[in-house]
C-alpha cells in the first residue's frame, strides 16, 4: 500500500463544515497519481505511449466524516487487472489506525488521439496487483430512482476542465451537490456514493441533468449531445 498523511482543509468543506465529495475525489486522484509516479507509471510514461488514465466507475463509502483540521492517512494500491479495467483501492484511516472509509475506482487507458480505450501490455505488466487488506467493494451501476426527475442544465466553465481536455471527474460531484442544494443537504451528511463515467464532457457542450430524490437517497444523471455522460448514486445519513 502506498500511503500519504493528509488533513481536512477548510476549503475542502461546505458551509456546514462537512467534507465535500469533490474534495475526497481530488485527494484520491492526487494520491493515485503520486503512487503511479512512484512505481514508474506516471504521466511521463503514459504521455510517451500516447495514452492517459481515465475513470470508468468509482465508489466511496464513509462510516464517518472527519472534522476540519483532522489528520488522516489515505492509502492506495492497484488490485488485480480485470480485462481492460485496472481496479484501484483506497483506504481512509484515522491517526489511531481506525479505518473510517474505503473506495474503489475502475481505471482504463484511453488513446489520446482516438479517445477510445486501449490495451497496453507494457503498462499491464508493470502495474502491481496488491491486496488492500480490507473489502473495498466494487462500484455499482447507477439507475434512476423513480419517475419524478428534476431537470437542470450545466454549462461547463474553464476551471472545470483538466489536463485531459475534458471536465474533471470531481466536478460532477460538485454539480450533484449543487443540485441537491439546501433542501437535500441540510441536516444530512455523505454516507456513500457511486459514479458511472460513461462519456467525457468536452469544451462547448451543454449538460442536461436529471435529479431523482428518494428520502436519504438520490441519483443524478447528465447527458450531452444526446448521450449519457455520467450517473451518480448517493446515500446520505442524518448528521
């Protein structure tokens, strides 16, 4: 397991002082990048091979939310490859060693020119397969919860795009949290979420969204150009 000691920063929390899911994903992404660099499979290698890491699905489950300023260890490892997928585990541990959260992401390699998923024997052979030591689960398929969607629209802005030329995966969680808004998040906190990334959102596209609510559960879906781009399933609990 590759591990980094981090702390919950003020700008990573919302107006209620609760950890934002987008901040969780950003930290997971940074630690995953640092791990890939450490094992010699970072951007310098992938750029040279004309490929880039992209996420297909992701799951995060937290038994509790750490407080602002609290230090925690974020551990990660690559698990055994599944066909084109490279599963990656994350484990959140308190300073006392308590495991308070787990996550799993399914990563793919995308050709930067064709924007299609590819195999790369060089990377596959060098990506270690480790056991995270705890059950992190696998990301689930996300479906609409009911037949009563709330329609919305998002126009991606400059700061929401990343080095890969598409909207960064963490921004979808911000969109979801903004859609849930005060009505959905007051008195509630994050318990878990699943994200299905189905199509990248590129510059100039307008994303049409649908939000479904069902008590402490919700699902949030985005489409652009007539195609599904992402689906998010959220479970909340009383704070």
